[in-house]
C-alpha cells in the first residue's frame, strides 16, 4: 500500500481550505481510502485513486502527493 496527502492549492468553494486537506492510502488492489483532516473529519472509500481525483481534484486545484515510493 501507498500513503498520500491530498493537497489543495486553491479552495474555490471556501469550505476545506488549502494545503493538506486529507490523508489516504491506496491498497495493492487499487482501492483508495481518504480521511479528511477538517474539524468534521470523515472517511470515504473509492474504487481507485483515479476515481478519487476525478471527484476531489477540482480541475487540478487539488493533487495527490504520495508519501511512499
């Protein structure tokens, strides 16, 4: 598995802020889990990191930064 941070460069909604807004892991089968770091933290499971980025990437304003090689 590979750990990552979800880094938001621009918060166009004004809700989640900028910088590291979530942490996550991609499992060997591609399943990706995301944990928001806000005061009202929640956890979500996605079929793939591609799906996660399609939903939360905000047209490149938010990127996945892998911690593990």
